[in-house]
C-alpha cells in the first residue's frame, strides 16, 4: 500500500513537470498512464534488451528527452523507506541506459543525482525537461576551478583586459588617477584568500561555503570574483544572487554590471521576466521569489548552478530558506555576523525572554546550512582583522547614560508611583524596551541630542558636525529627534541650515530611499554649505529606524548614534558597520590650496554614541574610550515646542441593571475553519492592510520589524474594529499559534496557505533527514514519530530529559513501544538537534 501511494505521488509530480516517461507495469494497477505519455515495460523492446532488465531488476520510471531517448532513471521506493536505499540499484540502471541523471524518490522525499557531479541532492520538486537539458550542457570541471589562478587583477582583466599595456598604467605617477577614472577593482589579499578557501573546499568535495567578512571588507567584490571563477571554469552556467531588501537588489546589480559587464550579463529578475535565461547573473530579493511560491512555478531546481545568499543570516531565515534550498548545485553564504557573538548564551537554560535565543538559532542554522557545523566558516575576516591590516577603522564608544536611562536599565526599572481611582498607592516599573513606546521623556531626548552635538566628531575639512546617522526607536521618535536637533543647530550655527541640519529618513517620509542615496552622494538638501569647493551634504544627520542598517555604503560617516536599545547582535553589528569604512576627505575637495592645508584628511575612526548600554550588553572587546556624564534631567517643556508622546483614553462604561433570563442553551464545536464571523473579521483585516501603502511597501522590502511595530501602534486595539493578534489567530483557524509575520505573508501572497502544526513538524523532520541522512530505512517511521513527539510536546521533552522513561507506558502521545523502536543513537541525537535548530514556539497551540 505504501509503495502504491508513493508511485501515485511520483506519477503526479512527473506529469506536473511535463515529463514523457515509461513506467514499469508491475506497479500498482490504479496508476493511470496515458498511452502517449507512458508505456509499460513490454513496449520498451525497441530501446534494447538492457532496459527491461538491468542487473536482475526493472526500472521504475524512465524519463525521456525531447527526442524520446532515455534521459533520467527514476528509482521509486515505498513511503516508509529512505529513497537513498535505491542509490546503487539506480546507478546500475542509469549506466545501462547511458543516463547521466537519476532521481530517487519515495513520493515525499526526493533526490536529484548527477552521476558526473558526486552526491545526490535533496530537491523539493522535480525539475522540468528543458531545465535539465540546459543543465546537461554544463559539464562541470572541479579540477579546473581548483587550479584557476586568481590574482589581484582577476576582475580587472574583465573590466579592462589590456590595462597592463596602457601608458597611464605603466606610469606610476599617473596610475592612481588611471585606476580611479576607470573604476578598476583590484582584489585585496584577504579577498584572494577567501577565494582560495573556496577552491580548497571544492578540492575536498564540498559544495557549500560560508564567508564571514566584516562590513566594509568588500563582500560584493569578492562575490563578483567568485561568480567569474565559476562561470569562467565551466562549473556554472547561471548564478542566482539573493538579497533580502530592495535597495540591495539595485546595489548588487550596479556592482556586477560595473565589474563583470564585459564578460557576463547581469539582470534583476523582476525587470527581465521574459529573458532572464539569457543572463549569466540573476539578482532577486527573496521576497519576490517567495510571492505566491513563484520560485517553484517559474524556476526548475536545475536552473542555477551557483546560488549566493547575501546577508545569509537574514536571507535564508524562515520561509526564505525554501527558496535557497530549492535549487541544486553550489551554495555560497555571505555574512558579517560572527557566531561567537553568542558565546555566553547558555543553551542548556534557554528562555524565550532572552533575545539572544532566536539570534543563536538563526546563526547555528546559517552555519549548518552552509556545511559549517563546527562553527568555523569557510573563511573569516573580522573587524579586528580589517583594523589591524589598515582597511577598516574601529569606533570610539561614547557610553552616555542619564539618570532616567540608568534607572530604565536597572533591574528594577524606572518606578512610577501613583494613586489609583480608589485612592490606593500603586507602583509601575518601566524598562528600557518601553522607552518611546510606553515611557516618554522630552528632557531625556533633549539630553541625548545635546550630548551628541557637543561631542560629535567634526568634518576635518569644513569643521562642521561630521556626517552622522542616528537610530531611533520608532518613526515618531525619529520625528521628535529631528525637530530637537534642528532647533539646536539653529542656535549653534545661526542662519546656516534653515531646518536642513537633521532629516528624518523613514518610510513615512516621501522619497526616503532617495534621501539615503543623496546622503551618500553628498547632496542631501544641498551641498557645500560651508566651503564652496568642498562637496559634502548640507544635511549632516540622518535619523532612521531601520532603513540604513544593512548594506548602506557611506564611507565618510563620522558619528553613529544609538538613541534606542538594541537586542539583536545582528542589528548591532550591522549598525556599527556603517562607520567602519576608511575615507580620504580630500576626494571631495576641488581646491588644491585647501587640499594641502587639511592636516588630517584620512578618517582614523568614528564615534559610536551609546545611550542604552548596548555595547556593554553585547560584551564588546574594545575599550570604552570616552565616558560622558550627562547633565541632570531638567523638568520643563520641549525647547523646540514639541510635546511628549503617549497618553491614554478613557472609555465610558455601560452597566445593565435589569434582570435577564436564559432562553436556550446550545453547544457547537468550532473546527479549525472557525466561525463565519471570524472569517469575515479576518477578510476585513486583509483589506485594511492591503490598502495601506506603508504596510505594503514595508512587506515588499522585507522590513518586518517596521511593519509589525506599525501595526501594533496604528492598527491594533483601535475602537473601530479592535483588531488584535489573538483575534486574528482565532479567525485564521489554524491548529497552532500563528505569528503576525505569517499572517502578513499569507495576506500578501508570500506563502500560499498557513502550515498546520503537522506541516511544520514534517518540514523540520525533512531538514533533519537532509542533514543526517539516516540509513536505517526501516526505522525512519519510528524516528519520525519520536522527532515529532519530542518537538511538539513539552510533556515528552520532560520525560526524555528527566530520564523518567517509565512514564511513557501510560503516555497517550508517545508510548514505550514507540520509544523502543527508535535506534539508540537517535534517542540522544534528536533532542540535541531540536534544542539547537528547531524553534519550539511554532508548535504551540
């Protein structure tokens, strides 16, 4: 029965992928095959006697190419068997038919095997005939890839092949200007070492790589060189470069076109839907491919031979990993986030209240995905390495805490005493997380701004406040800070800025994305405000929430301000990375006389203003070089006329005084589909968020923190509808606790449906099987039952971890007999795996 079910599923998958195939008629009678599509083994005589019988067996499915010749051998196994048990049998069949490709499947788990490339690779759907035909044209040559010499001019030889023979290059005096004019990109020594590390991994048989390189060390340039290496040596026909934000999509395309255009074509997928196959490099956001499961409708698993995930810790998280794992071939991850940032996290005592728990799981999953289970990336180049080698600069940390923030950061929090409506004394404590959310202080924001302006690094040419980025709690907080800073700048620099000193750069502001570009190009709200021949942005401070955190390249930044608490190591590293790039300020100066008078033109460092002890929280290794004692908070009104946020509204109470009686009593069980009113409630919420431009734009850009914060502030718990997450969960009618992000993904078509509890368990088990590839085929059902029970039930986890196994005898979820059926090594392995890699919150009902 299980074999029949597997064959039915396989047959449907083949037809969906539009394959012409032959099938062994000894299979189940209820598989209906169209005569024009599939014939029984008795009709295969024309193909030769070896087809019908190969090594004392029959080929289950033989897939044909467009000319009707044998192309792929598909070996089918029963649902309760690991497809890999048929590996050697399928190899013999494939060789007998001169087939290069094999598919191994049990109807649920599938492997694609290129006999010329090594090991079977897990696929989530069958490739299309056209895709495999294109894939077949590529004959990989790992030896050539390994032996390719990658010099420092590897990409320059693509940009300008004859550069070494040109007179301007030969002249040492003219050479710097020649390099600048032609935009030549020479590889630095550590970038060459990163590529050599990939070559060495391939030499050892590896096909997954993780480069951990600090922000500002040129991950995109390194990627371009790697792309050229794979394409040039014939080990890839086409490359997919995945990013998780719209601005990074454009940034990557511009970089690849600038570096690789002479040899290879680069496109953004959504702008080249009809001719992307003519390009060697395809750039896309993960969100674009996730929309309505577009990635497995428009692409085949064999369409890309190399998939690169930029900011891998972000772009393969959650549902996005499905896109990454869908394609076979080489996989490269790029990240600036080192795993050892979480070294002090106690995994044996996890708590959902520790914000590092989720970060730790994401980082572990990132390392595991790229074959680095031991925690060592393929290549690492840290911020400290970059500083030591003279490529990056370290910050001076300005640790500044007011009396108010000191109390907010304390264990007890900021305690407010008040009398309730009954006249009783009450207390309420506020923590740092609630700053500018439930706790508002105008004077604290003024202190932050004053301390920032008084201690910020100055521009070495013009003497004005150095270009700066401030990270605020929310959009409203950003608006307040901009107002305060502009008011103070008018007093410090009268007549110079006209409220253009500080600019709010958040999604509520029109053209905010263009503001980030203009700020980097030194023309935000004007330029050369102090010295006509010096091109630097008139606006000196951009105040943002999350727009300028990842991948924003602006090397002349001199000050960063953390005006908010940060709990994510990833976010902290990205924010800090905005200031680490070196810069020569004379590049912006067009007056030779002034150029010669600039005493310190090179950026030697930057200041990181930390008002919420974030650096202390993340236990950074560098010293706190400067500590400021802020002035005492002074009561009063906002100097700029602003009002503190917050406040509450009083809702009237109606009291019904008449008697009432019970007329009827009827019980009805409500299934997972919910009640009609619930479904209509959910549908109305869908309309509300779809019509909201900010929500739609933020979802498209993948800025989940911003959109979730916005919904909590602007949409939920309003008198009109009283939308709330709990009500939406109930209305969705799913047998587990949905996250707000999942609800939004469903509304905007990023996922086709909500996964049930069992769907998620099956998905997690598939990842486990893909990682450990159990060879105990007959024990897989028992291993799966154990995995599911342990992951989904805190009761089973307690029994296993406490060693009280006798309690299984009376346990209705997982019995003693089921436990004994699990091979001994998996009884310990599965709990360790689940603890490290599986988020248990997703299974809560």
